């Protein structure tokens, strides 16, 4: 054989349909001039299908061993194996159906947070009003040490009788006050638990 | 499209991707590592890595080319492990007289075929298996990717991380070795002459 390896490789690429541009022109020109090149390409083209058939037999049978791989992979994913594969963090695929539910949960949590903040703001404003306007009656108070509080003092006053609250026990390191806030009507009364954070500064 | 659905979080779509490609991926893995258990583990690992990396898959290459690259890299890593038995077989085995006596079960499915043809295919299969075993891993891999999966030279280069020229060289030499080993089979089937050989003194490059 007089063809070089480089030329032979180009002829193989031509036979495989993988040769393009100038290289293809060059190979085709050689084919037109050289019987040897023609024989090489013809042999390559004719032997390809036979080899493919034999290989398909061999690997077709062997690859049946691969049929359980999908089950194994999905089982590992379900068991969180993907997160333990070496190479860094894993972006978990979340089932599509979960996405809307996650958004709903987020919105509900956000709404609850807003409502809780609003309630705290109302309580704070009310307590400020209580301090300045003396609109409430102190019903119980606890000092820095934990104390057991029985009937609130407010409940003992004639004007507030019947509207007091029962405090079983308060165990706190801070000063705790419990107020009953009077409203315009009897049903509009509220009880405020006040925990004094400024105690140490006084 | 399955890939887009898998990227969007559809695990059912990902499962179908695995089912679609598991056999071909396994064939490549087996060509590289030779051992079925190792190949199965390797392919599972490759799919898990593909799953993890799906959000970053841009679709610039086909999914199976991308997957094959993962399989190939894992296979090469496995082959490089210290103490790994590569199972490379000496090429002299190709001339062994006992090759036709090897049990190759896949021929058994040729029920109803001409008994002489069955025997002949069994002989070819046994010799092909020996010839494949005698090839270096990267030669077997290119044979599988080209002759079974039909990958282009360009795709094979991407998968194996080598140039197109290297792929051409590996493919040529792998085919040549198989043709030498199965010369009389070729002659019988397609009336082939001895496989073309380049001028003396030329060496395989890139492998």
C-alpha cells in the first residue's frame, strides 16, 4: 500500500461521510486518479455494515444488563443519593406540581407575618396610651424574680370587680405587668401583658 | 421535550431520559471498563451527575453526547485508579485456537435460523469478543460510539475530549484490528480483501 496514514484517514472519513471542504475535494480528486484509493474506500464502505451487525449482536445482548438502571437511579434519587454525589452541591429537581403549593405557603406565611406585626403595633400603641392617659387598671405585676400571683389587685377594686383576670404564675427575669384596658363598652376590654425591657436602665 | 421537562422538575421525564439512554450509555461504559457490574455502577453515577447538572445543561450538544462525556470521564477515572485490573488482553489471543469454544449466550436467540448460520455467527461473535477485549479501552469506546451509536467524529471528539484527528486515528486502528481478527469472516460475508494498511513506518497518533 502506497497511501500515507494521513491520506488513508481522509479516505476513511470520506467513506464515513465525515469529510468536508478542501479535504473532501482533495480526497475525491485522489479517488479519481488512484485505483488504490478507490479500493480502500470501497472496502471500508462494504465492511462497515458487517461489523455493525456483529457489534449490534454482541452489545445488544450485553446491554440488556442495563435495563434495571433507571429503577436504581430513581431509587437513589428518591433516597437523596444525588445530594451525596461528589462534586459539589446539587440542584434538586422539585416536582413541577409542588411549585404552586410552595408559592401558596409562602404567601400565607407572609400574610401571617404582616398580621402579627400589625397586632404587635396595636398593642404597643395601646400600651403607650395607657401610660399617658391612665386608662387602665393594673391587675397584676411581677418583679425580677419569679412570683406566683393570685387574684389581681384590679379585681379587688369595686369599680373593676368582675372584670379582672386570673394569673396562675409568672416566672420571668424581667418585670412583667398585666393590664386590663378599659373600652367604651364592657365587651371592648382587653388584657395586655407588658414585659419591661428597660428595667435595668432604671 | 423531555430534557426541558426534566429541567423544569418533572422527575417522570428524567426517568424516561434514563430509560431511553441507559443501554447505549451502558455499552460505552462496558467498552471502557469491561466489567458489567462496574459499568452498571458507572452509568448510574453518570445519570445522578447528569441529574444534578441538568439546570446548567444548555443544549449546545445533544443530551446523549453530554451524557457520554460524563460516562467516559467516569470510566477513565475508574481505569486510572491504582490497582485497577484493566483486563487488557494480549493481542496474541486473537490467534488462539480455542476461541470458537467460548460460550457466547447471545447467539442462542437466533432461533429458527439456519443451524450452519447459527454456528457461524457464534464463531464470529466469540472471535469478535476476543478481538474487542484485545483493544485498548479508548479503541473499544470509539468503535461502540461510531458503529453502534452512530456518533460523528466531532461528537466523539467532544465526548472523549480529544481532537477530531485523534478520533480518526483511533477509529482507523480499532477497525483495522477488528478486521484483521475477523478477516476470514469479512471475506466470507463481503468478499473483503485484507484490511488496508498505510505505508510502513507510519504510527498511530493521538492514542
